[in-house]
C-alpha cells in the first residue's frame, strides 16, 4: 500500500518480471534435468527423482517470492485471518 499503483499501460509481466520468470524457469528445468540424468545413469528411479526435484524447487521459488501473502511485511488476506 506504500507504493503507488502501476500505470494502466504497463503489462502484468512488466517491471522486470519477464527476466526473473525466464531465469527461475531455466534454473528449475536445469536442476531437474541434471538430477534426472544423474539418477538414470546410476540406476535410480529417475522419474520419481525428477518429480521430487520439480516439487521441491517450485516450493522453494514460491516461498522465496517476496510477494507471498503472510510473509513479513505482507498483509494476510481477510479470508485467512483467524477469528473472522
């Protein structure tokens, strides 16, 4: 609420969001592929390993995103408050 609203002409993916999306997407994909190739070469269940890595990295990205509700400095939506 402290920041002024974005201009109406600005895209939803504006303000430098595209490079962050591309970087994090390529990071998650690279980590998953490296783990999958390693697991396949060592005889481990590579599909399960890729699934686990994709889930863990996406959870890490979501928790590390500064705009997540409930983070320090972020308001909790009205529907999620206790006692309401």
